[in-house]
């Protein structure tokens, strides 16, 4: 059983939590750009957090469900319709066989995650189902989801959908949508990573080469409202703003880079490294976005703005623990709605 | 809080000034030298292997580069980051102590890589000949006869940084990177050779192309090369390149 792609959208790929333990072979971690929203989408359909989801950027696809399925769209907010009626996000939705889900433009955030109960049935390549586009492996043959593609679901996805939805409406009645094309619930999960401020605020710790930049560059980095350039992608976000100058030209031997590394190539225009970032690089690093805020930066669309706030490690660690706690509380809450507490 | 830039015993080589520094809030990095020192490179790989052997489950990646070793411990939902940062720092400091000043690189494998050093593959060979004052044939001979060793795999999957380039071939990167480097392009810059596993942009000077797959996710191991391997470049004619590339189904 499959989900048929009628229209592909801007940049849709299948992703999970990525690959680890192989950076010494140049194998990048990859995975969902916003791993928090990916986890929430999976929880909303009763999946394990590491099941593959369809990551949808900026403008979404149109999908045809060949059989009934339980789906949830979390992360960025999109205009979306199920058989022409508004499709509610951030909650489990049981779609009937033959239903068409049309996902339009993102209205808040950049990356949405569509999870299907049971998960997408994809081969595991190097420990993950994540699509890595530059190497053309993982996901659906290492490629963008395209028109006419079939996204394979596990064989019992329909039975899993019916059983899980029945549990999800045990405590509160279902809501009928689109004249019976879909049914949903009376609750939703809040987005944890889509910024409610403009610019998006990203906390950052000092980069390994921060002291090699001029005082003016370091001041500008934390003062500027940076715009995310249109040629940004899953590897990195280019930031438009003032040129960040070094005190003197520097030669840096290629060394490890991280998710959230802000490197400054010779052009002086910083780049924030994202999920598919290179494992190593030789450009000076002015700052490192903290792990807790990397998903929020991922959710800034091209043309959107970000401002950096300097923090110390204790603040970074507290922020990470706070996010972990909010996510696990939200997942607990979703499990409660599914009635798992009285099983 | 562990010492975040401790300088342990630096061994016999006074050029070594090892220190451990944080790299963002999810990794710590040991810096073994500030120049491309081959002893430091060999030590980086020994230390990485040591850390990997002793790594608890919260270590997600151990990344040896040219003269650094980085331990990644983060996931955005992990707790105990401070404990992991201290633990990763300790792992690196202990491995540094054990690595001491020993410098002999353990003998690695020797991997032969066929390279076609002719057009249409050798895009920058004539220019390098002009810049270095050598003939194209002398550039090729200098490249083939040198003792090459893989210093690290990085940037993208299976992408090697290979040291040992003949000093006469010391050329910088091109002023303007090419938007498209062919898969298998063999290129030189900064005293090293690199081979592009995928079609990507790139700024190094292309002197040839190999028909071998540097990276194949379906192969075990997926990367043709690993750090420490000796590399022997074997010149092949364009017809042989086509035959080998065809055998791979390109």
C-alpha cells in the first residue's frame, strides 16, 4: 500500500533522526531539519519517534491515499486541504481511502513533518531512512519526492490507522471533516520550535575562532537582523547582512563542524550549518547556535530574519534540558489522549 | 566543570601543544597542532580509535580530522549535556596521555587508484604545467611517483584528503570554484590531493579522474579509503577509463 504523489511541492524528502557514528567516513548526520517537530508528528500517530516522516519545505505536495491512513502534520503551519475542506494540523487525522491531501504554502515556519501511522516502509541505508540528496542515498532512492512517486507504507498501515484512531477518540468524540473524507480529534499539539518572534532569536556560544574576528564583526554578529538568503538549503543557511571581517587572514586546517556552526567564508557572509552539513570545514567559526535553538533556526524561511544572542554553556545546557522536558511532557500528553494510561 | 583548555604532557615533540576546547554545546575538540604536522595527524587517528574503544553510549560520533579529534555528544533532546561535555573532555585527555609523544604511524593498507590524467578529465593539467614550469607529463609523473597517504575522510561521504604531494606541485585553490566537479575528479591544492565522490562544487585543480566509486552506500565498508591508507595512483588511458567506468554501469 502506498501514498501517491500527485504534485511534488518545493522540497519534500523522507527523513528520520539521521545517521550517527560514521562521521569519520564523511557520512553526515542528516535527518530531519527540525527533529523536535518530526518527533511530535510521529507521536501524534502513535509511531516511535524514529519512524520516517515526509519533510515538507516552504510549499507542500498533493497526495492521494490509496487506503485509509492515520496522518498528522506538525512543525511549520501550512495551508492544507483534505478533499477541498481545511485540513487541521498538529493532531491525528484519519483519512479515508481515496482522499486527496493538498498541502499549500507554509504560513509560519519552513519545515513541516507528515507522519503516517505505521511509518513509511523504506530500506535502512547506513543506519537510517533519511534522504541524503548530495550522495543520492537514503529515503526514496536518495531523491526528492517527485510527481508520480509512490511512498510505500507498511503492509498493515490501514489496520494500524483504524485501531489507533479508535483509541484516540475514546476519551473525547471525533470531529467529522470534509463530509466524511476524514475524521479528527478535539485537541492539538502546540509547535515547540516555530518562533513566535520576528526576528527568530537564536542563542549561540562563542565559536572556536571568534577571537580572530574584528571587534566590529563580533558586535555586528550579535546586533544584526540577519536575513536568510534564498539559496539556503538543507546543508546550510546563508545569512545576508554586513561583511564579517577577520583581524588578519587565517589558514584553518579542516576540522569538525557541527549542526549550528556559524562559519564565515572569504566573502564575509556567514553560513549556519544545518542537518546535511559537511562533516569538516576550513572556514573560521564565529559562533555555534546552541542545540536547543537549531530547530528554531531551521524553521526560518528564506527571506525571514534571525538574530543571535550570546550565551554561556550553562544557559545552553539549561535550554536543552528545558526543551527536552517540554517535548517529553507533550509526548506524555499525546499518549494520555491515546488512552495509553489505562491500557 | 572539567578543565576546558587543559594542556597535558605534550610528549617529545615541542611543536605539539595539545588542548581540548568546546565546539558548540554538543562537542569537544582536541587540537594536537596548529600546522599540518604528520605526526599529529597520525596521533589524531590513534586518539580517535582509543576514544571510540572507550566511548559510552552517549558519544554519537568521534571525528578525527587533519590535526584534531572531535567527540560529538549532542542530540537536541539529550539531557546531562554538562556531564557529557566533561566526560568527553576526560576521554580525550586520557587518550592524549596514552598517545604521548609516540609518532610512528601504524602501517595502513595500500590502495591502488586508477586515474586518467588526460582530457576531457584533466581540466587544469595544462595550467598547472604552466604555473609550475613543468611539462604536463612531468606533472603526472610527479603525482604518480609521490608517496601519498590519506590524512582524513571528510566534508562529504568518502571524500579523502590525501597528503604527500610533490613539493613542485604546490598550487593554491582556484580563485573561483567550479560549480560542478565530476564524480571521481582527482584534484590538487594546498599540498594535498582530493577525490570528489559526488558531483559537487569545488575549488581544487583537476588533474585527472578515477572511474572508481569513492563511496557506495551498499558496499561494506562504504568508503573506498580510510585515514592512514597509502594511496598509489596508477595512470590509465581514456579508453581504459571508459571501460572501467562502463563496468560500473555509468
